C-alpha cells in the first residue's frame, strides 16, 4: 500500500473516530464523490453501494438470512461493503489484518454472533454503537447470524 493511501486511510479512520467521540451518528462515503449523511439515511451513493453489495450476495435476500442481509445493507454497507477503498470500516480492517483475515465482514469465517452483538451495541474504535431504536434485537440477532453463516468453528 502506498504512503498516500495509508495516510488517506488513517485520515478517514481519524475523522470517523472524532465523529464517534462526539456521539454523532453519521456515515461518510469517501472517494471520487464524498458525502456525509445521518445514520439510517440512504443517499444516492450509498444506494449504489447497497445495490452492488446485494448483487454479490443475492441468495440471501430471501430465506433464513434475509433479515440479516437487509440489516447489513441498511446499517453496515456504508462502512463495511466489500472490495472498495472508500469504505472506512473495510479500510480499517484491511490495515489491521494486513491480509491475514478478509477485510470484508461478509467474507469472514470467524465472526461469532456474540462478538458481532457486542461490537454493534457498544461500538469499537471508530465504529459507533447502535441503539435498539436503530437496530432492534430481532435485527441484531439476524445480522449476527448472517455474518456467522460461514463460521468455521461455531
């Protein structure tokens, strides 16, 4: 990774950490087009990412993982969509794991539901905590199960 990309990635993570510190529930999308939106708001750029992410995993739009996939699309894709440099969560995990683990949450094989629930409710580093009024208990359970669908050692 070039020095400029590392500096940009760290700047994004720092910006989101500051926003999290002041308890602002905002999502930022960086890249050729930059936008800032309130949590849960779907902007045109975010809608494009949701559609691209859905195209990668269309089999989960129905069936046992449907609610989890919809919850991921609404609340997590903004920061954790796979394969794009613009997503702060993906960048942070790429820097943290340096290729040892997948940077995209949907590709992970080690996300236990209990861990996902703790991170969602309490936040972690620059990731904000999500209240029950944003992600209900049923949605959180479905999200945790969706992300654990590839779990190697349950």
